[in-house]
C-alpha cells in the first residue's frame, strides 16, 4: 500500500480530516518547500520598515533548515487537501518559535555562536539588540498565526496556543536554557537528559501534539505519539552533541565545540556509549510510533532523512 493510501486508511473515521490526503505527506522536498514559501509570506518583507528588524527576521527564519518540527506536526496531522493550509500555518508557527530560540541561543550572553544555518548568526549580521527584537517578534507572530487560523475551531486554536506556551516557558525551552547555562556542575546522566528534554524534546513533543490535536487523535494515540516525539527529540539532541564533538563547522553549517566544558551525554559517556544511547532512543521512538497508530512509513522516512542531513546513518 502506498504512503498516501495508508494515511487515508489511518484517518478513516478517526478525526475531523477526511478528504483526499495532501500529496505533500508523501513528498518531503515539496513539503519543506511549501513550509519555506509560507514562512516567507507570514513575515513582513525585507523592504518593510523597520528594514533591519524585518531583514533580521528573514535572515534567521528563511535560512536553510531541515524544518523538522513543522514536518513532524504536518505528518501527525496528516491533513487532507482542504485542511492543508490550516495545518501548514500551525506548523509554521512552531518553526517560528524554534527559530526564535536559535537566535537567542546564539547570542554572546548564551552560546556566543558565529555561524548558524550556514549563515552568520543574527546578532553578528544585525547586532544584538535587533536579534533579540527579531526573536520576540517571531514568537509573537507565532501566536498571532495560531489565533488567525479561521479554518480550525476556536477550541483547537486555544489548545495549540496552550501547548506552545507550555513548550516555551518555565517548564520548557526557557527552563532548559537556564539549566544549560547556569546549572551544569555535578550533573549525572539523568540530569543531562533532563536538560536535553527541556531544550529539545519539549518542542518535538509540542509539534507531535499539534498534529494530534488537529487530527483529533484519541488520548491513547496522543500519548504514544508524544512518547515517540520525546525519544526522537532526545536522539536528536544526542546526535547534536555527537556532532559538536566530531563534525566540522563547514559540514553542518553552524559552530562546533560550543559545548566546551559543559557536561553532555558525549562528554559523560564517550562517543561510543552516546551513540548507543542515540540508537536506544530511536528504537524506543519506533516502538511508540507503532503503538500510536500513526502511519509509520512517512515518520520513518523523516527520521532517516533528518539524521542523514546531519551525516548520521540510522540503524
Ligand atoms: C523564548 C523561544 C524561546 C527560547 C528561549 C534560547 C532558548 C530559550 C532555548 C534554546 C534551545 C535550543 C537552541 C536548543 C537546541 C535545539 C537544537 C537541537 C537545535 C538544532 O535544531 P535543528 O538541527 O536545526 O533542527 P535547523 O537549523 O535544521 O532548524
């Protein structure tokens, strides 16, 4: 059975999305291009005043990226052609939050990075103040987009906003970043995984939850797809830490060696055991995926693609 037919089968009777499945579900390249195009439409043009701010937003947001989080949300939502545009906008809102977090993470007061997404970091190109304002603008733009998706019921939009707020806030990205910057001494493996969970896993889970809420998945399926995204996020962060130790900046389009003295799974366990932990998370992710009832093939293709883009071959 082809990917599209399989997705159609999964959704029959299981959610509000029932028409012919969006063809982008079976074509990552076109899906990523659609995300890129829509992101470009959702933010002001670089000619609009203040050009520096809008230029900074576009510089960060439209730089080459794997678009993992919006693709994940889109695959779980599995829209039909009629709901494609609404799902794409919700997915773009996630990408905006992720990009805002990258801009902030790269600042001199945080990771002090010079290269991101194959470009100079936003503060290097536009100055620190404009970079901070661009990140704030992107986050607010994200909430505005969610509120404006008229094709989704108000209750769904409100649930998406709540998921996003939780993922960013005191029990999400912001907390993870604070722990990463200021509480790295004496951490054991579990504590390091906790930081990884907050910095990376939380937004992966929020992306899967976006898809689950839009598709109307039941509680059991939603919990399982959340577990899938959690393990995928942890594998992803471990891969990032492995690359920080082993890759060249030019190959991955961002600074390496930024982990410096920070404990990571790689510095604690060594490259071999960190690689094993990466593989364990991927195996657990796959088991949860099967439990979720979400069509596994597009998700598996996503996994091998995102890690291949990082130069990592998955089992
Ligand atoms: C207020 C949104 C907000 C955040 C504040 C700065 C901060 C708190 C959090 C930073 C979290 C962070 C940057 C975690 C690293 C996540 C990670 C693995 C990034 C790399 O993601 P990829 O590989 O990058 O998906 P591309 O460029 O492909 O999108």
